[in-house]
C-alpha cells in the first residue's frame, strides 16, 4: 500500500485565552487526490492549512499531534523542516488575491520574485522573464507579456486570483492548498477558477486541499470530503458516500441546506 503524501495525525492548536482552535484533527491525503475541508466560519479549516505550512500567528500554539509530509514530521522539525518545502513542495492560494498581492509591484515582478527564490542564482533575467510568461500562460492569462507589466489594481479579481495561482505554481509543488480561492468573485468567475485549479492539479499530478464553506463546491471538485465543526472532524468520507449515507447529524444538516438545481426556498433548512 502506498504511503500517503500528507498525514495529519491528532493535530491540536490553541490560542491564548480561547478554546482550542483544533482539537485532534486527523486525515490522510494521497498524491494527486483532492480533499475538501468543509465547515462554517471558525470551524478550523484555515488554521489547519496554516499549521501544515508552519504559518500560524504568534498567538497560536501547537498543543499536540503530527503533520507528516513524505513521512517527515514537519511539527517536530520546526521551521528548519518546513521552510525548504514551503512554496516548493507545498504551496497555498490565499483568500482575497487583491489583499495578498503587493499593490505597488507589477504582477510580473511579484511572480518573478518567487521564481527567483526557488531557482536561486541559476536563472538569468531573460530566463526568469520567460518563466513568468510561461506561468501566466499556464493559468490562462492572455497576452502575458503585457499583463506582466500590470499592477494588481489594473486587473480584475479573477485575473488577480490567476496571478496568485501562478505564484503558487512557481515552485512546482506536489501539494496545493486552496483556501476559499473564489472569495469575492462572481459566480461565473468562481467556476472558471475552480476549473483551472482542477485542470492544473490533473496535469501536474498535484494533491489538492480545497478549503470551502460550500458543500456543493466540494461535491463537484473533491474525491473526499472532511467536514469540520468547532475545531473537530465530525465526518470524512469519499464524496459519493458522504452524500448517499451521511453519518453525522451536522453533515446531514449541511446537505439539507445545500441548494440543488431543482431546489426551492422552502426545501432548504437553516
């Protein structure tokens, strides 16, 4: 049996003066697999992602558990273990791309900075510029030479998110974490961005963690779904199984509250 690419085992995280943000989170993720973390705001989805990447704020404390990537315990190794993997083996697309991008830097420079970090001094300026254009093309941005010269405010929200995906791909990661990647985008653009992430994951063989509050999005995009509430996993299962035979009352309530193509207002529950 092939070992999972990522294993989160009994992860516990606390914040000063508050109840535990994560209380024994456990799951596995295989190479090329898409796992959706689903739950209401405050359920611990983003804290889980930040724990994997070693990006928790100073007020947070790891209280227990393990995060194994290729059987290397990132928590035990601390920053020395996770820093070489961050952006290279494991990358993340954050919420709200306009806030994540530096408004004073052209998007090509922002991507080029990351390309340079991963490549070290091996790339010439021309090679770096070519790599930037390749990444912009890969995420479906037309006229990449012109777009590379643009500032974030000159691009639409969907274009900015494509730039963030290009940045995340610059190190050729094996695991991509997408944290609510369609926040603030219109419905059509949301579908385009999710299609893009899925297509890139398939083409590159990347594992993906998709963080969303939308169970319908998870149903369409993920092989497996993990449902979180108040810092705990209430249920996890292959997508089809979860919808056909949900075991937890909270999961059942989420499914009943998820609109379908033929749903009416009266059919939904709060």
